């Protein structure tokens, strides 16, 4: 990880499969088991995510997750580009950023790109 561009710029190994911190929290496993799809992402944003979502023909998309200011915003922008006419929202109460300030900055940036913040 530390040899990748991400690792060089964010030198905190995290979410590395199959290490601790990568797996789904036990309290969330019942939801994952009911999910239409699970998408693993190798970096901040996933180019696989819009392909999977396209197959679901969504009327709307809502995002939650960590970190608002890195992964959530990256995936929101990818999805907004892939589905410009599908309403996309972020549940801010189910997100957190690296800092409270960077969380708020990311929410404001997504608002400017017509992602609804709930």
C-alpha cells in the first residue's frame, strides 16, 4: 500500500484486504447479506460501482460512509457523472470526515455539484 500513489500521499495503511479494518463490522453484516450487490473498491472511488448500479436501474442513489472528504465525495462525483439525471444524495449523519471541518467542506463541495445533502 505504501508504494502506491495513495499510500505515498496518505501514509496510513488502512482497509487493506484481508487485514483488520477491512472487514465489514459485525453489526452491519445483516444489511450486507440483504444487499443487491457488494462492491470492493481498490482506491478512493470505484469505477465498478456505476456498472453495478446501472444494472439496478435506480430511481435515486443515496451514499453513506467514511471518509466524507475522501471516499464518499469521490464516489459521489463518479456516480453523478455516470447518472447525471438520477438524484444522488448523501446522508451526512451516516458519514464522517478526517476532521469535522473537512467533512463539512466535502458536503459543501458535493452540494455545489448537485448532490443533495440530507
